[in-house]
């Protein structure tokens, strides 16, 4: 699927969410099983109901991000803003959170939920995760939730994440990965079923790419099995000091 088609797809979902609908970017069974959407969170901190309805992630990166007061957080592909809002509350006092999304409709949706939640230490930006509109070394933590599998240039996205992190900054995302032994055709079928519009990396490819970019302490923890060697996972790494 082209970048434009992906943005159009999620813009349409954002407009549906603004109208009060519960939205999904993959088959309903995956959401019903709690593997995607709001069912994957440890806690939602009494966020607006709409933020939960618009959640399209495959895990809970905030729960493993080790956020601290004063941290500056960036969420890549922030969608309806649920992970930005959760992060923003955890980095007080003194911290803040950015959300970056390619869809203007998603940015508008996230701003609405931030206002409803009364969270003001956030800023939502429109732009591409392959070209992050922030300066070098400007954030402490980069998170993301089921978005790298929507990027056609994953190396560029991860390189940009490394660039904007401060020395000793942390990288912790939820994404979909494949085992190296996965059957290619079956893997492609699963990816399509669960909405990985730009495909997945294998765990080995993820480790190698992060290490080549300069990340250290790379760890990949599988969290949910989608069949055919395809899993949700938490991917963590650090930028050396």
C-alpha cells in the first residue's frame, strides 16, 4: 500500500472516530481477543472514552518506557493520541510529550482528546516519521505503537529516531515482527489481516538494523502470537552517551 493510501486510510478512521465510532484497522477478531486496541493496556488513567475507542496499537509501550518526571517523549505515529496522553501524565512535573502523525485528521482527533482530558503538556505535529520535524538530541524517549509496520522505509524511521534522541535516550516501541522461519506467503497473509500495510521486519532484521544505526542494548520481547511466526513485540534499545 502506498504512503498516500495509508494516510488516507487512517484519515478516514480518524473522521469516523470523531463521529463517535469505535475504529479498527484490522480484522475485528484481533481487537476482540485484546491483541490490538485498548485491550492491550495495563491502565488507561481515566482517559476520555473516545481515546480508547480510537486506539489502534498492538501493545502498551508506555508501560515499559520507564518514564521519569522531566522527560521529553516523542510518539511516532501518534494516531488518536492515547500513548501521548498516558506519557504526558507520567513525566510531570516538568516533562512533556510530542505526538507525530502524517494524517491531519488524526492530529485533530488527538488534540480534541487532549483538551477533553485536560492534558496541556503535549504538542501534536503533522509530519512523516521518516523525516521527524524536531532538532537533533531533543527528546529523552521515543515510543511508538504498531506504526513501524506502516513505514515503507523503516531504516529511515529508525535513523530519525536515533537522531532526535539525546545521548542515553531510550527507544521503546510496540510493533509487529516476524520470526525468520515464517513462511513468506503465510506471513504476508497474516500481515494483511492485522493491518501491517508496509510489512514487518524479522527479529534478526530489527536487531541488525538498530545496531547498524548505532543503538545499543537492543532487546525484543514477543508479546502476542498472530500465527505463522508473526508476533506483536516490545522493541527496546538505547542511544549511547
